[in-house]
């Protein structure tokens, strides 16, 4: 069966809201290589949006999932629990940043993890308000859409949204939003919209994902920690895209040496199996009553087994170090490309193996080059690449290579991207 035929069948049977970036239908994949149903090969620089940090079909992860499937696939952790869930909870509470006693709860998706963070924070504080940041992305459910700081495509047509949600600017030096600007906006929120004694939580991505791969300065995260401590507000770290070695630490908050009260975990947790978690300070996590948290598929035994294997692979293959090595290769090559096209590339950003280039016109970051961004995405399949776009203005190319990607494949991918960029610019 060919890609085009499958695409036509998909268009006829899928709701248009669940679109697809590339009309290339995957047949098999290994590490950073993907082959479609026609036998075409691609180097995957998106990894299912930061899910396959350990690469596609890692043998250890596959073996763990198969072994668990042969035992049983489901019993519901709230009915008959199983050792895999207990062992994974213990591991996650051990690796979560900070010295506080921790507990965990399992759900299925990142959006569920965010929603449960809000539930836990409200139960613990007895307060209603939640503050998020412009450009942030926290999910597609009604509550997480309200938290998300970007209208199109995530919020358009879907209101009304959950109430008591407020937004503040996210610091970004490139776009002249300083740390002081963000903190001043929070102070203004406390004066104009909601008193700090009514705020249950502040949620922040240490590196914004859909927002454009802008990293929160360590000074800002420390200031948020101090602000939350001052007012009894729960600080939530949304580590869904940044977790499990992606930024060169197990979790991105570690770069700032800040301990959040609650944190979300998903995406890279289990090598492609759907599982997510909330991990946080034990006294806060225990605020909801029994039965207040959970879900039928939360903590899937297959997902737990795969996640335990992922943690072993990260340690055994030194993938946190490898993230920095992969990122350095990207940084070097993309900086050379920026020197070649300074009027088109406003900035190269790199946090471990979470890398982005922001495209502009005339060397001016305020002039978003959406056209070139879309052209690169549209031509990537022809170049044998899978790449993703993002950004508050839709003008950022993001790279999320597997942490297991070999140096030779990184070099090959960067050569392909450089030629793709030149072709799109020069024709």
C-alpha cells in the first residue's frame, strides 16, 4: 500500500482536527531511522515529539514490554496493583529533583498529569487560582487548554474554558521580555486580578515546548520558588517535554537547582508506551482523599515495565551525557548555518538534545519568518528528514533527536538539513 492511498483513506475516515504533518506512513523504525510503507528512509529528528528518547524500538524496552504482555496487560492499578507500578513509583520518587520525601500517582497522558497537578494543588491549598505563562503548552483538555498560552490552533473554537486561570509573560531575552518584566507582571496580577492568598499554583515549563524552546533563566525559576514560598503557592514544573535526559539533566529544573512542589512526567518516560505521572512532595501529594486521583488505564503494567527499562537504558548508556554530546553537534552545525544566513536565523537555542532555530526576516527577531518555516517542513520529507515546527509566532524549527542517535547519523541529518535549508532559501 502506498503513502498517497493511505493518506486518502485517512482523510476520509479521520476527523480533520487530527491532522498529520507528513503523508508518510511508517512501516518500521530503529533508533533514529524510520522507513515508510514504500521503503523510503528518514532520519527522525522529532522522535514522536520527544517521546522516543531511547530511540525507536530499543531492544531492552521491547523485551520488557513483550515479557509483561505475556504475563498480563491490565488489571487496573486501583483494583489489583502489581509490582511494576510500585517499583516505578519508587524509582521516579528517587530521581525527582530535591531532597523532600516524594510520592507519585500514575495517569495515561501528559494533559492528565497537568490536570492532576492542579487538583492536588487545589486540594492542598484550598485555593482556586492557577497562573501559567504566555506561550506555554500544557495539553488539549478543557482545563489544560485554559492553561495553554496560545490560541491557534489549540484554543480556537473550543471555549468556554475553565475559570480562575491567569497568564503572565514568560521571560525571553530575544524578544525583550526580561525576568523583571515577568515578575512585575505577576505582582500586577496579584494587585489587579487575584490575591496571592487565592492562588493555588503556578505552573511553568523550564523550557517551553510548543512555545518555541525558550529556556527559563535559572534566576527566574529561583525567583518563582521564592515567590511561591512567600505566599504558600504550589510550584508545578511541567517537565513533560524536558524530562528523562532530554536537556542534559534527568529533569530540566535541575539546571537551576530548584525543587518544585509537583512535577509532571510523560513523553520520554516509557519509549513510546502511553503512561504519565505526577511526582511531588509527599505531604502535598497526599492532600486528595482516596479515590480522588486515578484512571482506568493509569499506570499500565506494560507502560510501567517499559518505563523501568527506559530508566535502565538511560543509566547504562549514559544518555544524559549523550544528550549533551548530540546537542553540541547540532549547536556547532546550526551556528555555522546561522553565520551563513544571519538575516534569516535570529537565534540557535540548545539545551542538551533540545535544539531550535528561530527564523526571521532581515535579521530582525520581531519579523517572524513563518513562510520559510513552513517551506522547510513541507520539503523535509523529500530530504529524508522528520523535523517539527513550533513557536509562539510559528517560526521555529525544533530538533528532538533520540539521545541514542549515533554521531554518524547526527552528521548525516545535519548535512541533509543544511542542504535543505540552502535549497529552500536559494531555490
